[in-house]
C-alpha cells in the first residue's frame, strides 16, 4: 500500500506570524525525523527564507515565465535539515489573480507525482489567510490539505480573519474539502490574551493546538536568517515549537468549525472590550482576576 503523505495547510492573517510558525513547525518536524516539504503560497515568496539562511528562491511562476515549461526539481530547493523548499509565487504586480501561483504549482506537482517521488511524510502549505477565495482557497476547496490550522493572536482582525477561514472550511466541508485541525494561538503572553482566544475557540467549536508566546528569541533568530529551531535549539521557544510539532504529528481527526456570523462576532468582540475595561479598572471578571 502506498505511503500516506500528510498534507497540512497553515492559514493566518498577514503579519500574524504565520510564516514564522510554519517554518519552525517544518524545522521541528524534520528534527523529529520526518521528511518535510514547505510549500510557500504567499505571492511575497518569503515563506521559506528562514529555512535557507535568509535567502530567497525562484518561484514556480517566475520559472514558468522564464522557461515556458518546468519540471518539479527545477523549483525545489534544499533547506535546513533536508527540508524541501518551494515558493509558488504570484503574477506580476497588478496583473492577474494572486492565487494563481498556488493553482499552477499544485497542479504541476500533482501531475509529476513529486511528493511520492520524494517519499515525503509532510507537505506544509503556508497560505495567506486574509483571503480565502480563488487560489488561496484551493487547499481547502479541493481537499488537497487533509488538515487546516489557523495561526491567530487575540487581536480582533486576526480573529476576524480566522472566522472567515472557518466559513470557507464549513462551506466546502460537505464536498470533500479540508477540515479544521484547530487554532495555533500566537503571541500569547498576557492572561487576557489566552482568555480571549480560548473563548473564541469555544464559540466556534474548535480547540487550541498550542500557545506560542511572543519571544525576543524569534526576532534574534530571524535577524540571522534562521528559524528558532536552528538558531536556538535549547531555548524555551524552541521547546514550544517542538511541542507543536509533536501535537501536529499526533493529530488525526479534524472537524468542520462553527463560525460566528458577522453580528455575532461583533457582539462577542464588544463584550470582551467591556470586560477588558473592567479588568483595567481592577474588577474581577467571571469570578476571577486575569492579569493584563
């Protein structure tokens, strides 16, 4: 029987730390002994930089424009600890759909059976999560990714983007689309941040996979063009990423979430705003005090 390749899509609002999380996840999985490909699906083409000492790689779409035809090995580059790095890329600025790179790259690799030829254990898609239409929705809509995880902080716009993603997952869940594995809570340091993201997970009937604190170690590592797993393997932050990788590796069953409607989300956010004002005034909320 053919080996099962676990394909995972990581979504998240731009600037939320999605690529940082994805690259450290890929690095951690490789340290656990898995063969990993990280597939950058953002037109900025910077998903795999910290897996390659800060260096950019030619994208699938750029190579197609230059050569007219591409074989998968032409656009696969080596990264930290044997990780295979791919950047789908996007069209020239102002021309065409930004999701076209994902569609083109995924179809190319499917036709050439690249994942099977490389004997991969994991393909990790790093996907822009502000937009879940067109090419960006392809890993969900086509069921290419088996499991979807969203990176979210407790900030409203990050939660808003995650809730929109949940709507996309729910829409395609009955037609073979990918399902939600859970939320990776990023930049969670203050007590109230954890309370907010926990409550959002409860409201949408999903779960938190891992809490990732904001850490200067990540910044120091990225300034050196590396993941935390490579640059600071003994740090507390690296241990968090290793914990995340072990939980992802053990994850088997995903579900369709229950996204909030727009008015519900606004009411929920307004209620939390009121609670934070009370917390700032030193009022105990929900029978206990949370630190700010």
